C-alpha cells in the first residue's frame, strides 16, 4: 500500500502530508487514521507508548471519547528527507464542559511507501474559557479559508 506524497519531501509535499493528517484526525475516525501508519508503527504520545495499527486505533477511540468536539490545526515546522516536524493546536472540551487548547509538536518518520512508521508527540493542555475558543468550524475538516496557526498567533 502506498500513501502519497512520498519521501523525500519538498515544502509543498510536506505541507500536503500535514494537511492530510489534519483532515484525517479531524474526521475522528480511528480506523481511517490508523491506515496512515505502518502495521508496526511506533508512537510516543505524551507518556504513552503505542505500537501497531490496532493499538493506534484503540488509543484514538479512547482519546476521542474523552476529548469532545475535537478540532485540530497542524502546521509544518521543518522537514528533511523522510521526516517532517509539525506543530499543532487543538481545541476540545471534557464531559463537564471545560474547554481546553492543547499545544504540541510531533516528529514524524515515513517509510518509502509514505506510511508513518514513527511518531513522537509532546503535548500540553491549557484550560480555556469557551469565549476564548478560536476554532468554530463544524466538526470535520477545517475549511480552506480558516486561519492557520500562524494566522491565529498560535
């Protein structure tokens, strides 16, 4: 299975790969998201270590059962060869109605078929008032005309 764009990445293809990942995560479909990773992909997400597509899908099901009304924006920070570094911020609320903006960085490594084989994520959560939210699009894909992280000053 091939997942274009393929490495080595250019500015354009790295940005395309980041947007594809953002779109998939905003779908909140764990099985769809897991298909972007190698069958033996290894993750570090905060302090949790995850290995393989099945574990990735299970992790995402847990995540999105807690992080309600999840909306994400990713932006390429740097890239070289088969690696891309992105920064991101997402907004969500818990079941008590408390809103959060979670900020982070991810380091991605891809195989020759364009599947991610390694993902390292560092994330911090900031409680915010509902009035401080910046992501107001309907659940799902971020509209093309919505501001980026840089545009929002994040």
